C-alpha cells in the first residue's frame, strides 16, 4: 500500500502559532540568536486513491489561500535547525482523528490506514 506524505505550513501573516512559539522561545528560553520559527504539520496517509488525495490536499489537509503545501519532501533553507514532535503511542491526537474523520466523509469508506 502506498503512503503519501504531505507537509503543510501557514503562509506569512497567517502563521500565528509559529509567531507565538518564536516569541516564547526568545523570551522564556533566552534564545537571542533565533531569527524565526516555522511550524510545519506532516501528514502520512494511505488507503485513499490518487484522486481522493488531490481533493483532500486542498480541502482537508490545507486551505490554499493561507497554506503552503509540499508533497513528499519539505524544502528547507540551509543553516536552519529542525526538530520534530509527535504524540506518544496511545496518546490522543485530535488533528489526526479529525483528519481521519474528514477523509472518511470524503471517501465514503472506512477510515484511512494512516
């Protein structure tokens, strides 16, 4: 089964979460050299067709006016630092649950595998 990966990032001006995290890191952790923060959500999905994926790409995973969307690979600027966070096994992930519910409605089938 093919797993499709999509990365979604809010465009400048809509990146409220990234701006808040940037301020928090600078003020509370004293990271004076920090020049910016990007928050990127990654989705891995399987069990849907290519047509369903294309439809979900701009209706469930992202909103074209406010999001940048990247398929399979995320372009990163040189010199940046990257770290990832994910929920622990068994921990509730509201974003994943909501996305799975929306995909189930879109496809009128069982929930996707991922």
